[in-house]
């Protein structure tokens, strides 16, 4: 083997498309679950002690769906 010859390793192989889709879906549902939990906690529990904190939690929850949509629809990588 020559010194400058490129050798493919297992890490150079892209993930299977089905695995990429499964990972994106899992991350999408986790993000949307966090969004839902933030909203529910903010307006059922946290608002009793701190309305400004509930508003901040709602603002964070409002940012999550666009991020989740971007992550969920991100194109297939590799190959």
C-alpha cells in the first residue's frame, strides 16, 4: 500500500436512507414533545409562581416547531 493511497473506512459509508429517516423522525417527535411539555407546564403549573417565566417558556416553545420542521425535512445525506 502506498503512503498517499485513500482507504475507505466504515465511517466513510453513509447511513442507510431508512436509518436517516428514522433518526430524523425520532428527533422531530422528541422536539415536538419538548414543545408540548413546555407549553403545558408553563400554563398549568409555572404560571402559578411566575407569569414571566411562563411567557419565556412559551416563547421557547414557539421557536421549537420551525426547528423541528427543518430537522424533520432535512435531505438525505451521503451518496
